[in-house]
């Protein structure tokens, strides 16, 4: 049986909206516009200064363009399992014309082997693991274990529960919305994600509080 494709996270946000764009292909997600600056502040601090950065579930492509433009030392490799999302990513790439932004590739984290090089400098995954089955989070960490360089970084962003409790009423409502859409989705316990990392030889180096009750989780190879 073929593996079901992940739903692109850029199409399922707290506002559940993608704004129209005059060129019809280059999608705009308001949430991506809002969070790209705060996320970049953390990425600029924690990512290696050079090498290939694989972005998982790149969605519209807005993040890929913004981050590649601000981090010219790295090669940004966007990916998404959804063909329409890849078309949007590529439209943004062509619009921006950045030398360090590659064309998007088709990648479902649960399909192996990943079509990416070994020794990735970093893997960046924004707003994916709560809009996918838990098996996707497991596969993400498995791929990180297989593909990250010895000093590589796995960067996650999104809402999380702490010790089984939501950090805000808005996250609780969002979690209910997700689970009503698909019972396999939902806001994850941060401690469960940390345990996934430990099982894959990755330790959480930081949990950075972010606006709108989100977190950046930074994982590195365990000592």
C-alpha cells in the first residue's frame, strides 16, 4: 500500500488560510509572513554557517526564500510531498532568484531512502509534526540520525504541550481542531519529542519560547 502523503502544513494553520497571489502559483500563507522573522532570529544563531540545509514540508516556499536570502552561506534545499506546494515553492524560488536556493524536491519523511545527500548541515522542520501522524515524527528523527553531519542540527518549530498540558487556551483549541480533522494529528508533548530524539542519538540542546505560544526545539548529536 502506498504511503499516504502528508498534508502541507502551510495549508493548515491556526487561521487555516492561504491568501491569493496575483501569479496564482506563488501562494502566500499569512502565518508564514508573521513567524518568519522570529524563526530566522533563532536559525541565524543555531545553524551552521555553511553546508546544505534540508527544509522538510516547505509549504508555500515563503520561508525558504526568506531564510536563504538572509543566510547566504548555506545552500537551502526545500522539499514537500505535495505537488502544488512544490510548484509554489519553485515559483517563489524563481521570483527571488537566489543562488543558494535549490529547486524543491519531493520528499515524504516516511519514504526511504531520502533523496538527499549525506552529511547535511541541518534539517529544518516547521509546523509539520502536529499536522501528520506520529509515524512522521518518528521517521523525521530516523532520517536525521541517518543524514545529519556529526555537528549537524535538527530544528523544529511549532506548538507543544509541556508535561501533558497545553501552554495556552489557543493551543488547546487548535489541538481539538486538528484532532477533529484527523485523529492521528495533534499538538505533541515536548517530552515525547525529546524522547524520540534520545532514541535516535539526538539530544535537545534548547527549547526556545516563541511568539503565539510556539517553541523552537534545537537538537544535536548526543555526546
